[in-house]
């Protein structure tokens, strides 16, 4: 097994991920907050009894969605003609109490990370396949060692699914970010489908790293110590919506997404609540100039069970998927499906840590992971999300 500790020390990854200031600790009562009325396809926190903003109610009616029926189980209708696909058609009404501990624990990993990527030659070259790096368990409590990391839950035609994600800083809302970075395939089915449903983020999931046996009768606060945050607006790349597929490398170089979230039951901003968020860097395009990247997530496919946060740190190499698409970052890592969408972090020239990619694909042998280079297209999506929704 290749040791990753020297790389951890060199990049100061662990220290930079540690919680810096907690406004509301796990299990503490959060102050009640009013849901913002914002111009997007979103529902306010507060559950089925809460009134919907007029713009959302109108938008749902345009698509033939009866909100009461939706919350009573109407969302389970996956008729393709009614599966909202376009970027502007995203809707995600809050269903209070839907993501209970047992439902979270039974969510499955999407297939994308477990697919084998082709290497037919894109805009760059593919370096030799890296040696596997054994994924290492993160120290507990997670809110002290990897505060920005959490899990994304969503429903698909195949059932409840799970990915990983990261709280990121919002340039338009310093210190009070509600933005979360994940993979495109964790929010949208790509060319064969549309937006997934009931998308929610849970920071510091299973904060104490308890086993399945210990969580058999888990209370909500053990599983989601900071609560559940519903994604009231999400943006992913047009390339992912157009080309993304459930297997292989289709759309993988553009497999990223940004979510704006709101707490299910009110409260402070996500960044204030968990105590930390990471900036996003869109300048880490030269893979060969980066000494190390660290990937964090909750692998859920065997031999993992999705309950424990893991990490891998390795020197990145290049992976070219297909002609005309950007070269991806690749690192050795044994994490499996469920780690999809988890942030990749690297130390910047100023010595600070930043998110530079996210887990997109990996081989069926689970020896490495690949993530997209965050280019100008990714930066445009992020900037638009920040400017339009960051302060809402």
C-alpha cells in the first residue's frame, strides 16, 4: 500500500480542511430564519405547509406539476415526456422529512464513477495509469477535520441515490455562502434524461463515523448533525446535459455542477453553520505543475458502505477522453461510486487550499479517479450562480 502521509504533509490538506469557526455546532438548535423569496425554480424551507413563491407556483403549473400531488408522491412519476430536462426547467420543491436516516442509508451510488473511461485522445495526452492509492478514513468528528465535505442525496428512476459534495465560498456573499460544488451526473441524467428530484445536501454526514450497527436506530442528528439543505437552484454544464451518459467517459470533461441550497427548517447560511467553505480555483489547468491533489468523499459501492468519509492524495496525471474535449485530472485512488462529486483540493500559490476539480469517473477496478479541469466554462457557471443567487 502506498503511503499518502508525505503528500498530506506537503500540501497541508488536512489542516486547511479543518473547521475554522463554528457558528452552530452539531446537534445544537439553529436559529429560525425566513426563507428568501427569490426568482428561481425553488421552494422555501418549511415543508409541505409552506407557501410557494408565486414565480415557482407559476413555473410548476407550466409543467403540469401539482405541488400537493408532487409532495404526496407525484414526483415518483418518471414518464420521459414529463421529465424536465432543460437548464431553465429545474424545480425541487421541499418535501419536509423526506430524507430520514434510514432513507439516506439505503441510497445507492450512481453508476458513473464505476464506468471505465475510454482514452482515445482528446486535446492533450493520457499519462500512464497511476498506481492505486488506498483510500484513508477521515478522522472524526468530520466537522473538525473536513468541515466543507458532505453528501448529496437525490431520487432517480432507479431509486434513491447518493453522491459527495463540498461547501464552496461565494464571492458575492462573503462568509455566508450557500453554494455547494458537486458533479453534473449527481443532479442531471445527461442526454438520456433530465433533472433528478428531491436533491439535498447533508454536511458532515455521520459526523462521528459510526458503523452500520451503531446507526441501526440512529436519530436524525447523528446522521445529519447540521440538518438537511435542499437545492433550490442548480446549474450544470450544457455539455453535460447534451452529452452526459451513465457509463463511460461521455460528458465527463464537463461533469460539474453548482447548487444553491437552503436549510429545510430555516437557520443561518450553510457556511456560517458548518464553519468553513473552500474557494474554487479555475486556474489549475496545467496538471503537470501540481504536486498533489486530494479527493474527499463518501464511497458507497463495495467494499465501502457510504457511511464513512474517505480521502486520497496523489500527484495528478492527465487523462484524455475523446477528440475535442479537455484533458482531465487523474489520481490513484481506491474510492468507488458514491464518492462522485466529491471535491478535489490543491494548495494554491498563496499557500491556501482551493477546490480544483471533482470526482467524475473511474474504472471498474477502482484503482484511480478522474475529474474535470475547471475551465472558463465552469467559471461562467459558478459566477452566474454567485451573482444571481448567492445573496438570496
